[in-house]
C-alpha cells in the first residue's frame, strides 16, 4: 500500500483522512475540514498533556528513588558513628525534618506537573470556546 494517509509511523495523524471522506457529503454551512482540524488539535492537546503528566511522574519517581538511596546511605553512616546511641534524638529530629522537606519537594513536583498538564488542556478548551463564540461570524 502506498497510501500516504496510512503511513503507520507513530505520531502520524490522521491514519485515515476524514476530510476526504466527509467532503463527499456537502452540507451547506458545515466546514468538515474545520471540524476535523479542531478535533486534531483536541487530540494533540490531550497527547501533550498526557506526555507532560507522564514525564512529571517519571521525574517524581526518579526523585523518590534518589531520596530513598540518600536516606539509606545516611542511615548506614549514622549507625556506624561511635556515639550514634548518644545522638539518637538529634539524629531522629534531623531525619524527620529531612523527610518533611523531601515530602514537600515531591508534593511541589507533583503539583507543577499536574498544573502544566492542565494548562495545555485549559488552553485548548479556551480555544474551542473562542471558536464556538465566533462560529458563523465571517471575517471582513
């Protein structure tokens, strides 16, 4: 098959040319090309939002792993100190404060990732609303 609309490459859109198919059905006042373009942009926005969210969660998991590794190294170092038993309360306080800081950092990372993904979708919704408001208006 040499049909360009069925290239099969990942990320190619569309795999089927809906514009050609819908152009057969001419309905006055309906711009099928604009409808297909709008839906393509909607799908692209959702894809971008999902990519942002996925990358954010990957970064979050990487950071959690780093935090765990750092905590384990510190625990081993603390345990090997000669006066570790005497300093238990101080070490516990330091580790607790460190854990709170790490939790705050992870929460901020998750919040930023979610906000960035939501912003992509929000922008697309705003564009759709603007197109809806301007529906039927002819530019001079």
